């Protein structure tokens, strides 16, 4: 788990944006045209349509995922015969994004948009950067920087320290100063930073 020193409400708005550009655009379009949102439309689709959508999202996820272990896991899942259990797994992994709660993004580490993994971290940090740049000047965001800490959690190839390193790399790529703590830390230490 990475800890970033920003309030929960900041990331909450960006996570909805990061679900996919299509989802975001549909919400904006539906607001302008007073059409039902994409989320409401999904509830009205059949299981087959939902599964086809899940598989398409899974293919996109596969192209973006930087983790070779979860790529192989997803390739194996995509090659399994289509059954109700496989369809349910796709829907579980790719039709619901991990929820942002009072303690931030929290959940099991693993494949899919419903779990903590490298792709979720990449997208969340990119969203955080974009949000911060709407609240402050680009120069101010770069100069202030971000404090990053990590804890002891590990699940196969997913590790908190790796999530912290990915976060730092994304921030540094945008020329934002990073204060990364060198050892395992509890959340209060990061907030003190």
C-alpha cells in the first residue's frame, strides 16, 4: 500500500475519471444531453453483453498491465472456455473499480480493476497529478512534491515497496519532487512528512 499525503476527496473525484476515458466522456455527455449515464445503461444490459464488455476491458487491461505475472494470469483466463464461472470472474475483475474509502485505496492485491496492482497505482497517481495541477500551478506541484511511504505487504509479485517505486517514477516523470521514506512506515509518519 502506498500512502500519499493528500486528502481522500481529491483522489475520489479522479478515480471516477480514470475508470476509462469513455466512461468519463459518457458522463459528461449525459450531463449535457440529459441522457442516462453509462453506469445506468450497464445495469440494463444482458449477461452476455456485460461479459463481452468485460472481456473487451480485460483485453485493454492486458495491453496496459506492466506486471508479467498478472499478464500471464489474464492470458490464461482469456483462453479458458466460456462458462458461467469464467464470465462471473471477468465481471468481478473488470466491471467494478476498487473503491476509494476513508483510508484511501484498500483491497487485496491481484489482477483486475477491483484489486490493488501496478496498473491501478499507475492510473491513480496519474489522476492525482492531473488533479493537483488543476488546483495548483504545475510549478507549485513540482516544487511542493509528494511524500510516499510503504508498508510490509506482499502478494506474489505485488508489493507495497514496488507500488511506492512506481508512484515515485510516475511523479518524477512529471518533474514532481518526491520524498520517499526509506523504510517500512505507518501512515502517521507519512502524514507528518
